[in-house]
């Protein structure tokens, strides 16, 4: 399976609000990479995000952002399991 990686919490929140699921996360020193399954639909969503054409539910976006922030800044070995 091919994966798409992002370090942007905003991009990841947008993708999650569009229904894409996180498949894993990788930590490289201070940086966390959030991984999604790479599909043509995901690529379209990424382009919409960066072109400013994408629209999502604001509440879903904010809730996803908060969850991702918690996941990224959580101490290793505690919770989330990804």
C-alpha cells in the first residue's frame, strides 16, 4: 500500500474532515508525519486543499485539529496506539 505523508496538522485535519483515515504516524526527532493511504481521491483532496477549493464542515475540521494536536504533542508510549 502506498502512503501519503504530511506534517501539516491543518492539511491532515482537512483530509480527516473529508473522510480519510490516518493509517499511521511516524516521529522523526521533533517532527511527526501523519500517514494516509495514497489514493487518487486523496490526491484530489490534497490539491483542493492547497488550491483553496476544498470545503469541509468547520466543526469537524476543528475537532480533528484538536485531536491531532493532542496526538502529536503526547508523550511517546501513551495512548493513540498509532
